[in-house]
């Protein structure tokens, strides 16, 4: 077990921190989406795009200065540019999920055009799929590790 932790512990820690940052961004996203829909009466895709953009910017700072603070910096402008691009991809996944359920499935089954269905599609399903894309792309392209994580030396004792 020690060997597994030595090899993958850094990844588990990154996933945990990414999850905390994402959880905070999710709450911000959800609150702004609800305010835009109910308080301002916006159309559902516009409300989601605004909420996701604000939450994504907040998440950038959390991920840059906490989740991947141990990685070398390659310039704030470069990192934010790539981060923004991959967030657009993640937002596109969430918007695509919402559009598919609201307009696609909703045209056949009106239950998918309800506010509850929109919340489930945008905030849970779309966010979950977008999060998978984001974690992989941030870790791979945005906050790049210049050196691979240390691999433990082989030991003769059994764990």
C-alpha cells in the first residue's frame, strides 16, 4: 500500500484539492444561475453561460494558487488563456448537455423543459461531464509539470 501511495499520492491530493475548488465554484455557479433565472428572468442558456464564466474565473485562481501551486509557472497570461479555452470546452459540454435535454428531449417529452430538469441537466450532469474534461486538460496542458513526479526506489521489503 505504501508503494501505491508513494506513486499516486500526489494525484490523489490534486484530485482532492481540485474537488474542493470545484465545489466552491459549483456553489457560486449554482447561485448565480438561479439568480439569473429567477431574479433576472434570463433565458436558461444565457444564465448558464454567465454563471459558468464567473465560477470558472474564481476556480482558475483556486487551482493556480492552491491545487497546482507546486508546479512551475509558465506565465499567468498563458495559463489563463489556456484555462479559459479549456473552460470554454467544459462550458460547451455543460451547455450542450442542457441544450440536448431542454430543446432536444424537451421537444419530445415536455418534462425535460421544466426548471427542475434544467437544474439537473445543467448543474449536475453537464457539470460532471465538464469537470472530467477540465481536470484532464488543466493537468495536461495548463499547469504543466516540467519534471515527472518522483517514483519510489524499489525496496526489498514487502508491504
